[in-house]
């Protein structure tokens, strides 16, 4: 009988903790990330700082010499579309969020990042990127790198 009572007490105590954990994770699929940890060509986040690229007084980041050169030469790679507002944002000035697959999303404000994060995670396409990013690699001339 003591085992049953003890089990019930533990279950009752654990339930509120599980509910609180779930509510805190509501927007956990998308985490804010600093620009220095993002390759702005392949739109992926990394655990280490990337190569800084100065263009017209702004700092962008690339993961390799090829991405550095592309950021210097191709202005379209330095902009993205905020998935909430639909407006073009400069990647050097954007608020950046990274999903669990390391795909990054660019926002014009913290509010837009949280709005997007509170919704469902985008479906993954064949190449593993979110649906809102689908086609971005080909359109922008990006490339994929394997993460270490």
C-alpha cells in the first residue's frame, strides 16, 4: 500500500513540472543565434565563429574562402526575406534564429523571430532545409557544406 501511495504522490508532483517544461519549450524549435556563428551564403549556423566579411561598412559572415568571395561580389546573398513580414532584411542587421537542423532564418525584429518560433516548425524539404527556405540555395547561388 505504501508503494502505491508513494507512486501516486510522485506522479502528482511530477505532472506540474512536466506541464511547466512543455510551456517553456513552446518556441524552442527556433533559437536566437549571433551572426558570427552563421554562414550567410549557405544559411547554416555553426558552433564556431565564421569568417568576417566587410562590405560597405557592414559585417557579414561566411564559412570558407568561397563564401567570403561570394558575399563580397553577390549583393543578393547579403539580403533575405523575413518569413513573418515578407520584407527584405539585410543579413548584417537581421535578428537571426536557427532551427534544430542548423538552418537559419532572418528577421527584421525580435518580435518577428518569436512570432515565427511560436508557430509550427516548417516542414523539411528533400535537402533538409525548411520549406520557407526551399529553393533559396539555388536562387542565391549557395552551396552545402558538411558540418564538422
